[in-house]
C-alpha cells in the first residue's frame, strides 16, 4: 500500500514539475507575442477542455464604469467533444488522461515560420526567452522549495553545504554503537555496544569535534585514519574517554563500529532562508552538472576501453559502464523506487527530492541536445551564426532523429530500472 501511495505521489510531483516547466514556456510565449493554441495538463487522450470565451474578451475591453457586471460573461467555455478536432482561434486549456506531464502547443513552432504570432516569427531574443523560460521555471520551483525547507528544516546532504553564519540552528542527533567488529580499534579501546559517541579529539589537539551524526563520525574517522584519537562517550549516565588508534583508510574499517543514529540533522534558518534557498539551488545545480559529466565520462571511457586488446582494460571498461548504468534512473526508477522510499521518510525528504528532480529537469534541458530546449536554441543559433536559413524540413529531421535517440535511451534505462526493481 505504501508503494502505491509513493507511486501516486511521484506521478503527481513529476506532473507538477513538468507543468511548471511548460507554464514557463507559456508565459514567455504570450509575453513575446506568440499565440499558444493549447495548454494541457497531462498527455492525450483528452479528458476535458475549455476555450477562451470571445464575449468575455469583448467585455474586458469595455471601460470599467460602462461594464454590465450583472451580465458578466464566463471567461472559459466548455469545448464540446464534437469540436475537439476543429482548429480554434483562441487558447484551449485541457486536462488529459495520462498523468505524465503537460504541454504548451505554440503556433508555428518551426524556426522557418514567418506568420505573425508564430514562434518562428519571434525575434531571436524572444525565442531565447521562450525556450529557456521552462528551465527558469524549474529552477524557480527548486528555489521556492529549498527556501521553505530552509525554514522548516533543510536536510544535511553534503560536507560543504551552504549555511548562513549567525542564522543557522542545527537539530540535535545522537549516535549509538550497535555493533563492534572483533579485534577492531573500537574493541581494543574498550568501546561497548550501547555507548553514545558524543565527540572526538584528534591526536595532539585539545579542541573537541562534534561527531553526533553518522556522517560526522565517518568524516572524523576518515580525516584522522591511522592516528590515535580520543572519543568521549556516554555510558550508563557517565561520560568516559576512550583512546583507539584508528586503522588506515585502505583497511576494511577505520574504527570498526556500526552505529544507529537517532534524529535527523536538519539546518534551520530565519531571515536568511531565501539566501540559503538560492545558494543551495546553485550548489545542487553544480552537483547535477558534475554528475552528468561523470556519467558521460564513465560511459564514454568504458566504451573506448572495450576496444582494447588487454583483458584487464576491458574489464575496467565494463566496470565503468556498470557504474554509469547504476547512476542513471529513468521514470520507472524515480516513480517506482525513489518516491516510495522518500515518501516513507516524511515530507521533508520528499520535498527535497522534488527540488533535486526540478533542478535535474532544468539542467537536462540546458544541454545542446536538439530534442530538448537547449538543443533547439543551439540549432537556431548555429544556423543564425552561419548565416543560413533553418528550413522546416531540416529542423524536423534533426529534432525527430534526436528525439528517437532519446526514446531509445529512455527505453534502455526503463529496462534497467525494472531489472533493478525485481
């Protein structure tokens, strides 16, 4: 039942993020004089549709003091099913059966269109704003979510995570030892199951470091591997000190404990929440682009290594390709695995996941792939720089082939997601 709820929430969140993206295109198109034929939530088949009422538009043009408020016409009229296939002069707003996103259908979406009110007739700067407005909308959504989380509790997700000095409170967490490896530094120093680790002091230092979370303990151990350190632990109401000599990083473990963390480490801000939201959005954007680069590098280098006559190099190539495959998740993995898992951990982590996906959508659409927004802009800009006209046939051929490659890639990732799930 929890998985079903998680999948439903995942579908709704993804649809919201895609609709927000398309709404960015819609607003930019209208502001730049481009006619939008239809704005749809979900994908066809169509469930219900409305069309802008021409009588309402006439009524709006009448001066306010001369309007007949008792006979105010409806702004939207229900579009009859028999008229669905007919071309409409005014904007159609539709709800569709497939809850997998949304769309903004502009008039004359080819760069070669010249009729007034079409996308093609817009200026280059106007097209730039329209194409990247969806990206901006996704970044804006992420910023809003992260700003709210900065107030309600931002998860600790990276070592150099931005916080505003003087306006950050950290929720309390505690870690308890659940297991100790035999003959490990922890056992030799006298640490016991049930001990609460409070703080650590490195060799030759008098300053204690707070290690009250799993991540902080791991970082402390890694930073002082091979050294003799001091831990202050709470046992039976008394604070005592133990002095293990940590193993090296290359060993199976550094301290040799498995810990249980109680509570989540959350960062709370007040007046600086918008600043934290903005900088965190930038940080996550950088991490997303870095992850995309690592993915492409692992995949590309893995393919190249497969051509080597050396079996060791080929094995390294297979491992690199495997690493790339493990780091990719498509719609099935996101909806069927990530959202159910994050739904169980509560609204804070769920909102954080939504912000990450929104940033991922923005970053993907910036890339110069012809089937995506950044790619379409790159194509238009390239032909403009070359001083050549991008005719409709050439544009459709390039975009359709790129779209086909994307569909194949999505299909492969979907198969991998299903394999991972079962």
